C-alpha cells in the first residue's frame, strides 16, 4: 500500500460538528473529503451550499472551498479513506439516559477504515467515548488491515469541545486536547491540529494540549461533562434551599461568583442534550476497579428530578392538576436550537400526565406535525389556548416578544430557566415561580454553564 498524499483529510460524518470541522480544515488549505450517508447533504455541499445555515462562518468557507477543489463530499467512504493521509471520525455515538451505547455508526466507520486504510495514515476519533475505547478501535483496524499500529498507521483521540451554533469560534477559543494510543500517534495528531486550526496569536499558549495517552484524553472529556452535571446539580440544590427560604438564587450566586474560586452554574428545570446527562454514565457504568462515583451518581439523580420538582411547585399553587391545561414553551433541550435529545420537556410532560393534567407543547423549531409525531399536543404561539399554568422550558428568541402577562386564563407561570421578568408577570396578576428565584428581582445575567 502506498502512502496517501500529504495534506489530504477525510472527515467521516458531516453533522453539526463534522461539517464545521471539514470547513475549518479546508480554510487552512488542506484538501478535504467529507463523507456522509445522507445523499442530500452530499449534494448540497458539492453545489457549494451549506446544509447547516444556523452555523456561523461556514457558508463563506464552503462557497470558496468547493469551487477551489479544497472541499468535496461523497457517500463513498472507502474511496475517501484510501485517498486521505488523515481520517477524522465524528459520527454519532448514541446513548440512552443510562449511558447504554449504540455504536452502530462508529462500528461501520471503523470497519470501513480497516478495509481501506493505507500505510502512513493517521486516524483520529473526535466523538465522546468511554475510557479505553480508542485503543480498542485501533486494535480492530490493525486486525482488519494487517498493518502494525504505531508504525504502519496511527490512531489518536481528540474530543470535540465545541458548541453547535458556534463551532468555528470555539475551535479558536479552547485548547485542542490530543492523546495517542502510542507516542508516535499522539505526536502526529498534535502536529496535524497545529496545522489544521487557526494559529495562536504571537506569545499565546499552544492551542494543542498533547496528553500522555488516548485514555487520558477520553478521561479529560468525561471529567469536563461530569463536572458540569455535578455543578448544575449543586446549583439546583441551592435553588431548592432558596425556594424554601424565600431567597433569590440569582442574587446569591451572582455575588458568590465574584469570588474567583466560585463558579456555580445556573439552576433550571432539567438538563438535556447528547452530552451532560449522558456522558457521566460512561464513568458510572465502568466497572474497572469498582470505583463508586457517588457524587456523580447523585448529581444525575438530582438533575433528572428537577422536572418533577417544577410540576410539584404547580401543585402547591393550583392543587389537583387533573384535567387542567398546562402550556409548555420550548421542546428543544436548550434555547435556539433544534435538538431534543433527553429534553426536559419530555420529563415535564410525563410528570404532568402522571398527575392527570393536559399538557400542550410549542417550539419554533418543530412544526405541529413534528410534535404530534413525538406524541405531544401542539399549540400555536400566535393564538395559544386558555390554560391555568404555563411552563417556560427553553427560552428561544421567538419567545422574547411575548407578553406573558396576557396569556389567557393563566394563574401560574413556572419560569424553568429563570429568564423572565417575574415582577412584571406578578403585576399582571399571574403567580410567578422561578427555580430558586423570587419575582421581585430583575433577571440575573448568570455566567453561562
């Protein structure tokens, strides 16, 4: 097998992280082949278009890089693998809220690499993985290809640390963590990212942090996500305390965070998404050594219970919820995105239905048919039905112009993100409930989690 040409990169997986990565690499002058199984994505890119219009900055890169020949897309993964000197894998690794992995896409990508890889190729996995998995994947490639890992080909892990909606800016903001399954693999991966990412400013620290192993890099990403989950759980417990004492969690946290050793996140009605509620289970489910991560486990329990807590607050105000209509604003797990994995809206609906209430859901990123297909009753934002209670679950931009005080029949509003003007809502005769937040204080500008 001859070595692939230098400066050639295959990105396997052109989703919300993979496509911006491919665009970033192309912007640095590399020759990039993007691979995906969805023909419409491939066609759109090869026409010079952007399948991710909500991701700033990549429109311009794609529009320049495709005509220049620096970026193209294909469904022929084997061909792309055989022509690339570097293969970056960023396919979905789905997981349940208990952390049970669905590695179908990852297995398929790894099998394709094992069949088509050429001598001298560097393979980098970027999706979040349990500790030790990159080494296992490297061994599978070696077994399928007959090549020697660490001399004929190289494997490393570099966790994505970006946020959809700002991927390009985050790539320049946060250090790139890299770890190889062996020293040569780590060194090659670090060298690649130094070339593929924007150079650091003169005198600035190296934007690539090379760790001792792929295991260490995998562990680093799990530490980051578990820390955030535990921090949010702590904020939620503080919020419960604040509610019972009639205190304002925002006032106290804002003051506490002025001390440089305090970094309390925001409380809320729940934690959703593909990351924070899932990845701690990669640690909790690892039986090696019998480590009992009591704090991480308790944090998961606390955060999962916040939707039930919010509904219990409604019961305290309204009594029996049987046959009462409750409107939920925001189905996405967070504001301003179309992503619903483990959204707190689901737990809210389940808790409300469990008490006999009639919940209805709105989200500007989901059509009425989308919501019906998921088993939810939709409502229209321009003419919401009369309801005794309202829950703000995700504060989308589309909700900022709503006059919450004019919602027909509303007696109680649960602000699940502490985002609204509680005083104005109470002035309109509606009982305002925050998560550890009183109505009398204006919205606190929390440090983002």
